[in-house]
C-alpha cells in the first residue's frame, strides 16, 4: 500500500496538490538587547520539503492565508501569547 502524504494549509485546511508550491512560516526567537529573552519573529519562506516536515512549520497555501496567519501572529504578539519567554536564544 502506497503511503500518500497529505499536507493541508494550516489556515484554510485546503490540501496541497502534487505540483503546487506553497509557503512555510515558522515562529522564531532572535536575540534582542535584553539577553534573558529573545524577540519573537515570524519567518516566511518558499516551500521546502524537508522543512515542511518540521513540527514547528506552518504550511500556507498562498498569500491570502499567509496574510491571515500573520494577522493571527500579530494579534497573539499584542495579546502576549506570542513570546520568547523561556526559549533559549542562539547568539
Ligand atoms: Zn490556505
């Protein structure tokens, strides 16, 4: 039995077609002046199969969903749920 990989958009739930090239977003913490914690950062990248399998990666089908995801991330940052507290920062 062939294993068919199903990747769906983390915003709209659409399934990725075989030849589609989507986008990947990750949440990271970059060093800030305050060494105890980092600065929450949203990273958007072109599709990469290896990266897509990382647990931290969000799969986005296009600009519309990337925008929605960014809106949510910004709201989370303002609400204080998107933070780097307790996350080690690479320097
Ligand atoms: Zn989508």
